[in-house]
C-alpha cells in the first residue's frame, strides 16, 4: 500500500507535470468524463509486459467489448514491483503514449516509442539500455516496428536515440511540434524542419529528415562535439555508447563485394589500407515495395499500412439486370497483425450502411475485441483465390468495399488485391490499364517497385574529417581516399527509401 501511494504521489507531483509541460495534454476528462487517470495493478498481463497504455480503454465499451472505459495504465504485478525506479520509468513512458494518442493518434510506433523513452530520460530515470542493444547492431530499420514482440528491444533504443538527438539538435519547441504533427514518422520530421526553417550551418541548405538521419548515424559513430559545428554529440545523454565498425577491409585493392543494408539502417565499413585508392560505390537504383509481386502483370491495389488507420477501396456494381448466381472473385495476399487488425469485404445498397460478407479464408473469431465481423487477419504467404456470394443483391445497384482497419503499435505489410471479377455483371479488372473503376481512400494502385536512394559519408580518423558524399540519380560514387600507415577511414552507408521494409543492395570496390 505504501509503495502504491508513493508511486501515485510521484506521478501526480513529478511525472504528470513534467510530461504535460513537454509533450502536451492527455484526453481529459476523456471517455469517462473523469479527469482522473486510473492505474490497474494486475497479474496475468504477459511475461514480457511491464505495463501499457491501450487506446482501446479510451473507447466506449459498447464499441470495444474489452475496453475498461477509462484513461488508464495497466501494470504487470508479475514482473513490475512498485518499489524502485523501474515502475516510475514505466509510468513516464506510458503517460507519453497517452498524451501522444490524444495529439496524433496514429503516429508510427518507432517515433512514438522513441518519444516515450525520451520521457523516461526527461523525468530523470534510467532508459534501460535499449540504446546499447541498437548500437551493438545498428543495421536496423529506424522507421519500422517488428511484429515479433521478442525483437522490439533494439528498436526502442533506436527510436530513443533519434528523439534524443533531435531534441539536442533542434530544441524543445521543435520536438514538441514533432509529437503533435499530424503526419507520421519521417514525414512529420520533414514537416517540422520546414516549419522551423531549419538550415544546415555548413551548407546553408534546408535540412531534410534524411539529412538528420545521416547526421544521427554519424553521431553514433563519432560522439565528438569538437568535429564540425558540434552536431555529432548527445549533450543531453552523455552516457550514449559509441558504435563500431560493422565490417573491416584490411587489404587493398579490394575486389567488388556485394552487400545489403536496411532502409534507415547503417553499415559502418572500416578501411585500414595505407596508400592512395579510389572507392567505387554502386548502389541499386530500385527496390521492392512488398515481398511479393502482383498476382498478374505489374499492378495491384495495396491497402497501405499504418497504426490506428482505416483504408478503403470501393466500387459500384449495377446488378439491376442480373439474376441468379452472382459471385465476386479476386486474388488476395495479406500480411496483417493477427487477431488485432482486419480486412473486411463489405456490401452496401446506399453507400452508407454496410454489411460484412463471409469469405472463404476469413475468420469470425475475435480474441482482442477489435473485429467488427468476419474478416481477414494473419498471413497468407502466397496469393489465394477468394469467391464471395453476391446473389442476394441481384436486381440492385450495390457498392462493394474492401476495408482495412488497424489498431495501435504494430502492423504487417497490409493487403493486396488483384484480378477482380464479377462475371454476372460482365466486369473484370487486373488493374494493368487503370483503377478499374475503384475509388481508393488509403489504398493505392501500385507496381512492386520503388526508386532506391542512399546516404553516404566518409570519416577519416586521423583528423576526424567528415565528408558527405553526394550521390547522383544513378546511385554511384567515386571516392578518393589516401591513408597513411596506422590510419583508417569509415565509409558510412544507409538506404533511404521510405515505405518499404525491403533491404537496399550495393557494391563496393577499392582500386
């Protein structure tokens, strides 16, 4: 009882005002009309969970059956003792999530989690070493959050370090704008940099999110305020660990070698060869958007992906002159957070009231309370063929819709649909020529190809000189390098194509 009282008093008198002053306000009085925030200390929340804020609890229980109907946190009594600093850090972390949800409810997980770990730092608590896990293996995609809960720890570290660097570089006001910006992830970073008119002190050019990302990964290797204009340091986090080489070339010349790097990950390639050489960098000019191609041809409709989002693809069909058996058939591929996110196939006679249809590969189970009816969830692996009965709508004009609804935190690659047919109405489309009459809100007609871009820099250790290497559209660069005996250099390489989890391929030759 005394420990709970101390926790509540610390939250009310220290954590609550600190988070509110920096990040903004939670929804208050909220779903329950009560200004109080509730804390439930309970067993059985899961072995790996310390505590959490769930936006579902800020939803009316008539809509979300498992909602508690309060603004609240849940603490795991099985592994989170109320004594000690850890419980307090969890409160600071989760309260930021509550505030962030009120300001920008569908923010990407990596930035949201980074902000929550920043809240831990701002409240004076230990951030738990997640940053060390990231620094020890930095080829990790910053702007992604894995579906595997056991793989999230280094992502917390990456998000935290980026947010700590952003705060250090651009200040409190810019960081507060970032939390509230309606765009998400790196797009919101771009928005805020434009709002504050950020320009590079060295080049005089406007700074983009990709520029900040490169400076951040350079900072993780250098941690030295004496270099350049002092940007390569965490002034607000002096215990940051320095990254090390991910690969080392000891012999030059070096025959061409092919490597890959995650988008918004980084390779630190050390070069320890005395002499005068030229590094030839050749990056791939394209990458894939998704791990599978359209079922036929080059185009398909893709749902897009995002937290707490609702994406639809709708078309009207005139069945007024049709009778008998009517079937909607299509090919589908999906990677959807199982039992939490769902895709529905729906029909409406007026475009306002919708009925969810039963599909062969869907499910009616609802363990999380998130499902609105029969829907697709989980992973198909390969393309599947689906057929849905529309016979009840013979003689009518109807709207058919695919709807993808996601919750917070985690999402898969999404849903793709191709080769749609309603033979009884004389309709078919493989989306090769156009959208086939479908109206997309969130869905996108896509080819499975994106332009690949890179960020590249060279660091010479003898004078800690940092050279940003410009890369033309063909993604190639020739970099002269001269090293004395005992000197080394680092080639820093990152893929910078957004919207994909596919890795970027490149080749290096030293001649």
